[in-house]
C-alpha cells in the first residue's frame, strides 16, 4: 500500500503527491525493492525543482505468506502504532 501527501496546499501539492505515488508504483512493478523505491522517489522529488516542494511517502510491504509487514517512510516523521501492549514507536 502506498500513501503519499504533497507538501503545501493546492494543485502543486496534489501534483507532487500524485507523482510520488505513480513513480513508486512503477518502480515496484519494475522489480525494485520497497526500500529502494522509497529512497529513489525521495531523491527524485528533491531534484525535480528548485522550489520548496515535495511529498511524504509511506509504503507498507506485506508478505502474504508469512504475515509480516515492513514499513518504509520518506519525507515524514517517525510513526507510531498501538497494540495490546500499548502505543510505541516503529522500529526503522
């Protein structure tokens, strides 16, 4: 699952968020790992213009065989989750 949010407001933010999501999806379909795709998208958005812009990227990769999941984040603060044991930070 891919979740992207353009920084700022209006059309420029929407374009950046959409660009990040589309590029991530294409890289994953081409066979890139989720971690490498997240890093490449982060670099590509930083290089795309001289203006302050960009997007946050949250990418979760779920192994349907083992039931394990890996989370990759770019351009955003560390996340947290809540389980039966209580809230805690994600190990990155």
